C-alpha cells in the first residue's frame, strides 16, 4: 500500500471548557493514502459528493470516529472506520468528510 500523504491526527480534549484539539500518538505525523470517495461510499456516509474522501492508514494507528485529520491546508472529520487487520497488508479504511 502506498502511503503518500503526511497527516496529523487530532482528537478533541474533553478536559477543557473550550474546544481544543491535540495530536494523537508519540509522533505528531502519520502516513496515509487519501483519495475521493466513490458515489456509493459518499451516499453511505451521508456526505456530499466532492467533500467525502477515503483514507487508508496503518492498522496500528489509534483513530476514532470524530477525530480530525489535517493534511496541508485541509481538515477532514473521521466518519467511519473499517478494520482490515487480516491478509497480506493489514490496514484501516477511514471515511472522511472535508471541513
């Protein structure tokens, strides 16, 4: 699997009264493959065509629904996670909505 993008995975910090996002993991950056979602995946995610994306990441990445992924100037919200921890290349498939 080609992981051609550098992403920053962030999670809301629930301990503060204001909405703050903190990086997840020891490293602040992770690798991913990001691409536009198909029409079917967009429909199932309840997204808008052109603003719904799919990302493939390492199976060991601690990602949760509602997390935010930043890459370059764009931010995405994680709306779905599928685990593919079997087979020759274990990975996770994320459904993302562009903010």
